[in-house]
């Protein structure tokens, strides 16, 4: 379970989010992700909105961050993508990627063949050309953009599998024991970009690369926010191998919660609940 609290400077609200990931839930007929977001008035500290999103806002803001990373680091003409993972976040990441790149062909790989086929069917229904690969290596072989969105605790993507010019967005490693990339992927990258250097060094792919002794933290190109603001450049060459390592930031939760609360107020969504007597 993650608990994140954050605010945006000058915003009228701040937010505290809980998000859960219970990976045996599908066997019980329950979703893997859960959670809710509490939105507070920034001037008074009063609770204004409870968003019982069941983890949806986390999924959406994670996918949005992935799209930002791809827009800054993937080749503009990229048309092929590989998705390693078959869950909700894998689907959200691909849909968000489509907002910034004209992806025409998608290859999916999952550890369970049945889940991979379901993912293929869902994405094909959205009008994409989707195939299922027999192995993760086969999935990434011809991909210009690679997305990893799993709960893996060991490397799924090897360094020698990625062609020059590939961009990788890794979103699954958000706890110290979780890992999706061989540490040598980071070592081979021309630009490695985490959302937070500190968080990635504690629980992201950077954590494993440092532990393996193959990556000097001084080689970090910069954080995603520095690229998004224009303080640092994104992709500079066609042949660059780029890696985005996204552990998730509280500021993203604050932003999406503020947006959801504002839209709910504008559209009269939700119900007013009396808090007297609490």
C-alpha cells in the first residue's frame, strides 16, 4: 500500500492518496488495484472531496507520465510499440502513448498466454493492429517504443535485445524488490531519465543498476520534470537508446486529484455528505 500526499504551489487544494496493489486478487474475482483520494482546501485544511476511484486516478496519472516521457524521448516518427504486461496499466500506457505518437503496430507479451490474448483482443477492438509474442525478447525486437508495466521481481527485458533508437518506459518498479529491466539496459542507455532520482535509487530500476555496480548515478541525464520544463533536452539523435524510469510522484496525484475535483464541481457530480459529528 502506498500513501502519497502532495500539493501544487498556488493551487486551491492539496491531496492525500492511498493506493493498494494486491496481486492475487484476480483469483478472487477482484481487481489488483484499489484506493481513494482525499482532497483538502489548501487555505483551511478542510476536507472538500473524497474520490473513491479504486486506483483509477493512479492508473491515469501514471499513463499520462508515460506519455510525457515518450513524447520527450521517443523518436517522433515511431510507429511500432511493444507492451510487456497485460494488466490495466499496460492498456492505459498504450492508450496514452497513442496521444503523442502515431503507433500502427503493437506487440504484446505477458507471462500468462491467456491474459496476453485477452489484452490483444481488447486493444484490437480499439482499432490497433496487435500481435502476441511468444517471448519478451521477440516482443521488443522490432519495437521503437517499449513499455514495461508489470509486477515483476526480476528482469524481463535484456540489454542486448533493444535496437539503437529505441525508447523504453518502465513503470512497474515502485518497490525495492520489483524489477523489469536488466541493469545493463540502464548502462547501455544514452539517456536515462527517472521521474525522481531519489525514488528511483531507492525503489526503481536505478536501485538495481547501482546495486549491480553497472551504473554511476552521475550518469543520470536528469529528472523527467527538467525535460518537461525545457531545462534539459530530450532526445537529441535518431540512434539514442533512451530509458524513462517512473516510480510515481505525489505531485502527479495532486494534479490529477485537483483536476477531478474541479471537473466534478463543474458538472455537479458526486454527493454531498454531512461530516457533522465526526
